[in-house]
């Protein structure tokens, strides 16, 4: 069995195997015999993305330990009890005619084949509740669309690369759409929230489901501390995120500028990872409904009664006072911390709002009342200098690790990637920065990449050739090659780059496989 180790970053690499069966067999072996320092394993079609804990490197030593655990050829996975779910589908997808042409069938024959097949969940990723289901019918080995759609409705049933998947929420995506279902794939009121999980089988039938939505849990009534009076963009709660759940399709999310979040909390005496408000651009106005102590860090400045407040320094408001957060001259995002913490219910262990997966508290709009958790605060930290941030028109250099798929591009294209200045477009968000270059990236072939895990900071090259730099709310798996990944220390700066700025990527060394790959 061949095995390759592909670099992603200082604490992450990809293990590439020959096929899905070998990948899942190694995944089982690593779960049965864990390696010290491995924090997370994200399985995909032909890869395992292995992420280490702080203080442990994703290096040749770790690769050797993974290699030693590979099962003997022909080892079969042990399967538990089989659960089968039936999913009603309305076959009206936009790509149904294209799928029929690819398969050499009529539309009716495609539908019949899709229903006749038993689909098994191999792994989860991309978004919470998104399951990659595979089958034995080789005719369903289909390419992705040449360019991904920016919006695919929730419940869309789609095909790509011998997989069938159902989009749990409205998201971007590049799979072929064949129909829709009303059955919810992800429901936090259900235990477990994901309907489709590894090992579960699914059968599709034609028709609409009779769905009774789960009752909403009323929010507790608490005394408001702040009220949002106006905001140019929705505000979101962010903390240090929910790492360690990537194998279930749940992103870590969290603050895009983690350093600014921590500085804001320390300034008011909160634990550094406490939830704070992440504010994109501005302006924002808030009213204090009781005496509060706040601190603002990141891009913007705060003004109270016309007086500017020093960045990163705690300031107090009495009931009825208003604070205005002005649009920043540089940077993109600011963090407002409340002494005692915001009273916000965690979801899967975190108060972070994942804007792609719709996990976490809802985005906040004018009129929202924010309560204080009254958590025990401590002495405030000495104010720290705020780092300088880029503005539109600036050129920002970001360091990267080449890989894991740099070998999909010629040396000339890699050189072009590293020397071209890439424009940050207004289509950027917490999911990722969409870049535009005068000369797009091209490949000599049109090979499809099986879906595999992607790290925060991954720079993916879709068929358009215009890179996408993944940020905190990115999909956990993807099928376009990642030419490079930002070094972790550059993520805070990346989260502050506004539209109109330009990015140049720098790499310390050429792409190289991790040593044990050659002896696998």
C-alpha cells in the first residue's frame, strides 16, 4: 500500500493513500492505537488530515509513527450495527440533465439508479451534517462543476466524484445538483445532531417529506447590559472557537484576529478566550442599560460623548450612555469585550458564530439586547500596543507553507503564485478571502481532486484560477487543490485585510514531501 505525507503547516500534514478503503482502515488503526500529541484526525476520500496539539510538530518523526500503524494489506474494517435511513427527494436539480449526459442515461434512468443504490456514509466534512456517501455503482463517478456556485439551497442533493451529499444549509459548493429534500441533515435539538454519520446507510425515494420542525427553546430573560442601536453589518459573538470536532464536519470558527480578542478581554479582566463581539467595519452604536466596563481592540476606535477612547484600554459607561464605534481607517475587524463577560449560551462548547455552518449564536442586529454573565473578573492587564493594520491599496506579504498540493502546479505557476500581487475582492467574508489576479492560476490537466481536509489559511485554486484564502469559517473539506497554507502566525493579519488591498505570498522553502513518504 502506498502512503504519502504532504505538508500543510507546522502542526498539520495530510496522509494520502490509494483509496477510500485504505484511508478508513488507517483511520480505524489510529483511533485504536492513538499517537501521543495527535489532537485531531479528519478523514476524507483518500486522505487523513492529522493535526497535532500545541508543542508537537507534524514532522518526519510523527509520520514514521503513522506509517508504523498502517494495517496489513487486505485488512477489513470492523463494522458495527447497520442503521439505514430513508430520504424522500424531489428530483428537480439544475444539473440533472448534465448528470444524465455524463452518465449516458436518460433523466428517468438516473433517478432510478440513484434510488436503486444503497449509499453508505464514509465520512463527514465540508459543513456540519454534510455526509460523503459512497456506493458501488461506478456510473456515479462524476466531475464537479467547472466553477462552484456561490449559493446552493439547503437540502440540495448533489453528486461528485462517486459521492452523494446533501447540503445541510445554504452554502457555496461545486457539486452537481439533482434534487432537494426537506429532511434536516443537522439539528441541534436532535441527539446526535447529524442525521447521517459514518457507517449509516441511506436509501433515496421520490417524494416530499412530512417534517415537523422542532420547537424553539426560549432564551432566558435577563437584565440587558447593552443594546445595539445601529450597525452597518451584523455583529457576531466570537471566542477561541470549538477545535477538535473537524471529523464531525464542525469547524473551529472563532475570532479572525485572535490576538485582538485576547487583548480586549485582558483589558477588562476577563479570561482571554471569553466571548466578545466581533465587529466588521462600522459604524456601530450601542447604549449602556446599566453601568458597564468595556474595551475595544482591533481596527476601529470607540467614542463616548464625542471623546475618543484609547484603543485596548478599559473605559466605563453609566446607564444611558452611548458608545459609537467608528469605521476604521485601517483593518477590517474590531473586538468589544464586556467586564464580567457576555451572557451567551455555548453551542458544542463555544459561543463562536460559524457563519458558514450556522452553528453558534445568531448574528446580532439593531435592537438586540446583550446581557452580562456577571462572571468573576480579575485585575486588568497592562495595555498592549495595537499592531499596525493594512488599508485599501496596501500590499501585504503573507508567509506560507507550500503544499499540500503544490505538486499539481508547474514550477513556473508556483513562481507566478508567489510573485503576483493578488487583489482582495469585496466578495470576501469570514469564510474566506476571494482573490483576483491579472493572470489566473492554470493547470496543464483537468484532473479532479477527491475531497480532503483543509486547514484554516489554506489557499485553494478552483477551476477559475482565482485563489480563495480560507479563514475561520471555511469548509473543512474541499475538492480543489490547495497550493499553499498560511503559517499560523499570519492568520490574525489575514483576518484584518480589507477589500482593495493586495496580497503577495512568500514561501521560505520549496515544496517537499515529508521523508517517510518515499519509503512507504
